[in-house]
C-alpha cells in the first residue's frame, strides 16, 4: 500500500493553463465575436449521422493531446448553433450577454455546490440579493424564493407546495386517503403543468385545461365553471397555473379575475411568468402583469427574455417559510445546527434538491452591470422591435398576422406566396399556408442564415412564431426576416 | 412607433471583450492557479452579516462601470471557497479539472437549450456518446439514459419510471385507486429517496428504511423481511434504492442479494451510484459494483468522484424507450415530426424537463482528454490516498477509525485529545469525542487552511468524514490533515 498507482502522464499545470487560454480565445472568436457579424452563418446544419462522421464523438481508452482536443473543440463550434447571433429567433433564448458569460466564467472557476453557505458563501448571498429584488418587482413583500433547474421545475415545486400547505399530512402519508386533487391551466399554458401533474401523482387527467379567447388568454368564466364542475364531481381544485406570456402567442391571462375566483374557492394561484415576467422590468409594459402580486407563487425564467445564460429560473412565493415547512427533513450529515452562521443560509434545507449549481451569480452580475434601467431598456427595445415587425407585417400584403394585436414579443404570422394571393380565406386556405411554413424554415435553416420557429396553436394551423429578445437585433433585422421568408417562399 | 426607446449607453463590443478577457484572467489567477498553491487560504470565512458589509450585494437602478464590476468580481474571489484547493475535503466535489472548465467555457459561449437537436446538435451528440459509454460500463447493453439536474433528480425520475411502468394508467389517472405504494432504501441511503417519495405523492412514511450492518451496507434479509411485511399490510413494494457508495461511509450495498429479492417480488431495482459509480472506471475497484448490471436503473454523478464541474448527473436505464413511454406528451410547438432529422434526438421529448442546460459536453471533453485510462488512474489514486490515510490513522494512537476497513474514499474517524487518552471507551467517551469535532473543524475553517466535513451516522456520533477525490492531492496532504487536526484539537 501507499505506493503510487500507475498514472498516465497528465499535462503540466502550465500546459493546462495554455490549453484553457486557447479554448477561451476560441470561445471569444467563434462565439462572442462571430455572433456579432451578421455574415457569419448561425448554423451549419448536419443530420446526426453526418455529424457523427465529421466529429468523432466516441470515447476511447486513452486520452488525446491538446492539439487534438483543440481541433475537436474547433469542430464543436463548426457545427453548433450560434444562439447569440442576431438572426437566431428560434426559441425564447439567445443574445449571448457578456455579463452573463462573465458570471459563468467565475461560477465555473469556483465550481461549487449551492446547497450550503459553508462552501458557497458568496453565491448564496447573490441568490438572496437577486431573489429579494425580484420579489419586490413582483410585489411579494414578505416572500421568499429559490433558483431552480428550469421553469418546469419551478412549476413542479409550486405544485408540491400548493398540495402540502393544503394537506400537510400528505408529506408523510402521500396522496392515499385524499380526495382527487385537480389543477387547472389554460389550454395554451406550457405543457409542464401537465407533466408535473403526472410526476406528483395527480395524473394528466386531473390537470384541466381551461378555454382561451382568440388572443390566447384564459377565459375566467370558463375557469370558474370548471372549478364548480370539479367540486360537483367530489374532487378538490387545488391550484391554477395562470400564464404571464404564453409560449406560443405571448398572451397574459387576466390575473385579477383569476385571483378573485381563487379566493372564492380557496385555490392556490401560481403564475407561470417564465416568459412574461420580464415585463415587470419595464414601466411601460409592466401593466401586462397587473395582478401578479395576488398570486401565491410565481415562476420566472431570467434565461429567456432577460438573456441570462441557461439555466436561470426562479420560483417566488408570497409567504415565507413554506418551502421549509414543505420540504425540510432532518439531514445531520449536511445541515448542521452547530455552524458559525445562521443556517437559514443553507439553501437546500428548504428544497427537494440536494446538490445545486450556483445559478444566481451570473444574473446578479448582469444586474449589477445593467441596473434596473439597463434591463428596462432591453425589454422596451425588444417590444419596440416586435411592434415594428408587427407593423411591417400589416403593411405587407403577402403576410398575415395570426393575432391582430400581439401583447408581447411573440409575433405570429403566415406568409402568403403569390400562388395563393387573392384566394378565398377559408379553412383550407390556412391549412395550405400552414403546410409551407416548415419548407421555408428548412430552406433558411439549411442556408445557415436565419432560424425562426413555428408552431400551431389551438385552432390556428402552423405559423411562424418570431421571438424578439436579443438586444443586438435592430429594426432592419426585422425587415430582413420578412424579406428572407419571402425570398424562400415565393415559389411555393 | 418604431422610434428607438431610451437606451442607457451600453459598453462597446470591444470594451465588453476586454471585460470578458479581464474576468477570465482573474479566474485563471484567483481560482485555477491559486488553488494549486497550498499556501493560498482556501477560504476567508465571513458570516452573512459581515459579508454583506464587505461586498455590496444589493441591486440598483443604474449599472456599474467595468472598473467597479471588476472590483466586485475580485471580492467574489476574496470570499469564496476554493473547492479546487488540495486542502478542500469538505464535500464530494472538488478538484477544478482543467478539461471540465474548458468544456464549461465552450458550453457557456454557445449558451443554448439542450431540449432539441435543432438548436443543440453537437451537445446532443456528446450526450448520446457519453451515455452510451457509461451504459457499457454499467453493463446495460440495450439501455438508455439522460443527463439530469442533480443526483436527487435522477432518483426522482427513476422512481417515476418505476411507478409508471408498473401502473401505466397512473400517468393519466394519478395514484387514485391504486394501493399504497412503498419504496425501500437503506437507513444510510441519501435522503433524496425520502424527499422524492413525498414529491411523487407516496409520502415519506411509505419510504421504508432497511437496517444496515456495521459497515453501512443494507442487510438483504432485513430488506426481504420488510418487503413481506409490506405485502402483508396490503401495500405494494415498487422500488428499492440500493446504494453504491453511501454519502457518509462510502458503503456499497450487496447488489446481487438485493437483485435476487427484487426478482422474487417484482420490485424495481434502482441503484444510487451518485458517489460510487466511479468505481466502475477502475479494474481494481469495479468489484465494489458487482451486480449493478442487474438493476433496472442507476444514477451516477460525474460531478462528484469524477471531478466534472457541477451539475453533471446521469440516469441510466436498462431498458430502452421507457423514458419516452412514461413522459412523452404531444407538444406541437416544440417537438415536431416534420424535422430534417430523426426526432429521437430531441431529448426533452422523453423527459419531464423542457429547457435543459447542456451538461454533457464538459464530461465528454474530460473523457476525450483523459481517456478511460485517465479516469481509471484518477480513481485508483484517490483510493490509494484514502488507503494511505486509513493506514496512518491506524498507526496514530490519537486517532480512531469509525469503520475499520473503509471500502471507498470516505475515511471516517475521531481525534482523541490527550485529555481523553486511555479513558474507557464507552458510549460517553465517544459522545465526548464527537463533541470536539465541530470545534476543531471551526478552528481550521477560520484559519482558512483546511476544510473537512463531519457527520454522525446511525449509532456513531459525529466524526470527521474525509473525502478524497482531487487528483492534485498527494500522500503528504493526508499526513497534513491529521497533523492539522491534532494541532487544532490538542488542547480540547
Ligand atoms: C449517495 C448519494 N446519492 C445521491 C446524492 C444526491 O446527489 P445531488 O446532490 O446531485 O442531488 C448524493 C449527494 O450528496 C449522494 O452522496
Ligand atoms: C410559458 C412557459 N412556461 C414554462 C416554460 C418552461 O421553462 P423551462 O424550459 O425552463 O422548463 C416555458 C419554456 O419553454 C414557457 O414558455
């Protein structure tokens, strides 16, 4: 014993530092700087089988030299999507924020576990600071919160808290012996409400979808009808997931009306503001969120509209101590009371998670760099560009808006190729418009020049869904999108 | 409309790049290089209230200059814990791996969402490559897997799959109408089994703890007894969480015996190898995991023993398509069948998560850099150092091992100060030994020179738990730990 086992000779510290420097410079050139240049392709699309031939993904018995590793890293950039590129409109993420990236550099260098103050003191304090600030923005004046791995996870935790505060015994006894519990969301809510219902043992059948109006907003009367129906069936309505900024149309549910119904029927009101929470940052647009302060909990993904690097998701609760009451158990190896600090700072005490990545610092650094005013102008600019885009679509006879007056930065529309101009606008007509959307998208994707998402929703067949959030995008880029779609769809 | 709203003047691209470069150099100096020097303090401990005075965490209306931001970042390093420092033995993480860090630099620069191939092609393929390799190591020859946000989450997903494959209808109907479902784990299993039981609606009372032997291993006869008791009560045993490497003692449950019982009683066998899975990387130590291939699922945290940056957790399943069957729902806005690639590569189709950070690339890059052999020697070295430490403890009369023959790199022990030497070793004696552990730890923590964790477990009162995993730690460091504990505890 005590003899050193065989060691494959690792690179020296100096060689490793050189390697890290080389990789960082590659990141700067191939992502940070490349994504500023509109002429850089934002994707060089390859199918999985092709990609496997171009990049050797397979893991082997022996290690590679730094030279080979750098060549591999170069290929990673060759075939990855530049989500920070101004022509990336494919998803609710993007923008490659310098301060967010800087925050990640630090978080990764100090790689630690956000479960206890002891080994993550600064990260913990940044988490508290950001949460406090966001609680204020929402109007939860005596609340608490936590960062979570994703918006879906936030909704899951909220659902768990909603259930456990109503039936505290179910923490130990489970759902056995309880009546059937029903959760509600609008038919255009994010699918996580349904997935979380399965996960928590309620089942998708007990996640009831409430009808929306033609702008994608939950109809409060329909909600109350369903609540009453639920009670008549002998089930218990426990929670509604209202949405601030739906995924596809960007709709905001009527929070005041929903809150009234919730208080009448003793229902936990959760707001999924994963996407729309950012409106709270703007004096001009925060009215979209009117009434969110009446909710019991709210989920907000700074990794979407605020351009924080993924993952960065926050759950806020109106009432203090609920997280602890619902989740704490006695864990002597990790959470000790004989610590030289107030152990409320050991964040995982109150969570289902044990180990946690430290997701707060990057957002904290962004906020320090921009201030509220920087975020406000970011949101205002995004909305101004979306409004400009909407106006251009109205002006162009070969485009058709799905929703006449979008509320948020989602702009949904069809392109009408010359072959269809002037045709009667019946159901078939829209089906045909829908059918060409994927073709146009694919052409743009293969050209590497533009990525725009598409989706059907409710009665509307597939349409383009533009998402504007990147602060490096300008008004001309909006025209460019429409021109590119025209150019790629003209012959269809 | 279309007029640009007020903008707080942001820094130019060149200024932003300079800032990023400055931050990166700070990371290199203050974390990567600093943590190589044993004379660098690994923590400058401050209480939360003190820290708030030293570092202005509060968020404000306006942004800060780059100069001020850099000063803030400097303070972040001043008061953070250097988990990569060779004297950090506090948790099952550490080591600051250069290739892991490089992988993070790239992942962060390409910041994207790992939910679909379309926007994360390379990340997706690295995820498949790593999973395939790990499946082989475990011996799941036709399995599948996924990265998850944390080992606790892996266990949750496994529990959900165990339930849904047994009661497929519960996906839609929930637990209503089902008999009481019971899960099992050892009394020394990680607490996530219990938390997950609450989360999934089973309740902590239905997570039964099976007795361990004095080395911390589940006693199979006790397990079967409890299974029979459960059935006699009219409940249904659905899952056991066996552990490969318990958190505190590093014990490995007897997998073959447990597997036999599981097949006799039709119970899903999950192995929590969050900590001990790394033994599979070593020819010399993989026997510790004998029988893991008989499990239905296995969770493995590369962010622990393998030194991957947090978060990096993997769930592996023996059978293909279960994840999809249990979790997929129709989500037309995100998962579309008219894509130019096989949509099995859209990973979130099969998950509860929607958005996902791309956690695989960093591990993939580490594996490329080291090869299997590099990881093997990393594990062998860690075990060799733990064995050396164990031997030194045996040799020193003022130390006492908790477990005479540790199986893994957890080494648990008490220090016996001169005032207690030669006393009778009864229950009181050990209680007294336990009582001085936090004092010694605190002294070392305040000196900034050494961080070692402690814990009680089962009948053993609080002891030091050394965790050896960092490949920059050497044999002399083991002696240093004992010397430091002696030096700080001598007067107690
Ligand atoms: C044995 C074991 N299982 C599970 C976990 C939980 O993993 P995580 O902290 O990633 O949730 C841990 C970590 O502490 C562990 O030691
Ligand atoms: C409205 C809404 N809610 C929730 C989510 C889920 O967030 P995440 O992807 O972080 O789980 C999304 C993201 O797609 C969303 O748009």
